């Protein structure tokens, strides 16, 4: 699992997820997304085009980012989920919690 966090302009952070966000990777991922939580007043884009799998631990990380953004007036956009991850989002109700873009 690799997570790259970059600033895009003044008010946007982009986190690119590569690989499997499963239970073994979730501890490291929680540390990697800490800058997103600290800057949750901004627009946060979670780029999932290269994310191949997400477990419940990974979903909790996404949820913690969303909660931080909601409390600080920020916005979270999930970009480019594949069909398998979309199904997980549908089954868990996460599809209704997030703004999803597939461009």
C-alpha cells in the first residue's frame, strides 16, 4: 500500500491510494492520512484509481477523514473507484456518505 499526499493549489489536498488498503496496511495508512485530517477544512480528493481493494479498516480511515472534514467545514471527494470498490461502497452505505467522481 502506498499513499501519496500532495497539495493542489491553496485549498486542495490530493491523496493517491495505490494497492490494497487492507487491515495490515491500515496502521501505516492512518499515519499517512494524518495531514488530511489536520487540514480537513480544505477540499480533500481521495484518488482511488489505483486502489485495488479496501477492507473495513480502510473504510474506517475514509470515514475518519469525512468526519474531520464535516467538523471543519471541508469537503471530501472520492475520485476513480473501480467497480469492485463501488460494490463495497454500495453494500456498506458509503456510496451515500461521499461525493464520488469517476472521471
